[in-house]
C-alpha cells in the first residue's frame, strides 16, 4: 500500500491517553521485527537510537505490557523482538489501514478528480 498516495500514512489510533499507534510507531515495530534491533530499525527510519528507544518505551508503557522485549549484550548478542502482543498490535493496525483505504477509496478518487479539474 502506498501510504503517501492514499494519505493513510497519517492514520493514528488513540486508545487512551497513553496508548496509541500511528504510522511511525507501526513502522518502527515492523523494523524491529525485521531486524531484531531497535537501533537498526531506528536508523533505517532516519531516527536516533534514543528516539527509537523512547518510542519503544512509550509503546510498552502505553499498552501496559511489552510490545517489544529487549536483551542486553555486546557484539552478536542482545537485540529486540516483538512480543505476541506487539505482533497483534502491528497486524491490527495494518489491517485498519487497509480497511480505511478500502472504505474511502471512492471519495479519495473523487477528490483527486476534482483537483485535476481545477488545475487544468
């Protein structure tokens, strides 16, 4: 799904004052799942380790249970992985993005057509 073209890159689901997920947090979770590293996931997104770690802490605290578990270690050790809840939150968020895109597709197309008419 092209998040930029659909505008869904900005879908933010607020569950409570502390628990929410949006595109950045979902992308970070996806990066951690793919790389096994908070640092690598953050770097791939152009953010510092400190920022990535802060988002992981906010996710874990906001949901009241860890979405990401970490293990300390030196070279070749340590790392991070999504918990079962982390995988569920990420999968449900991505499903909501798809459902939203499907639900609004006709309206988005109509608005894009209106923009084309105006610019001509």
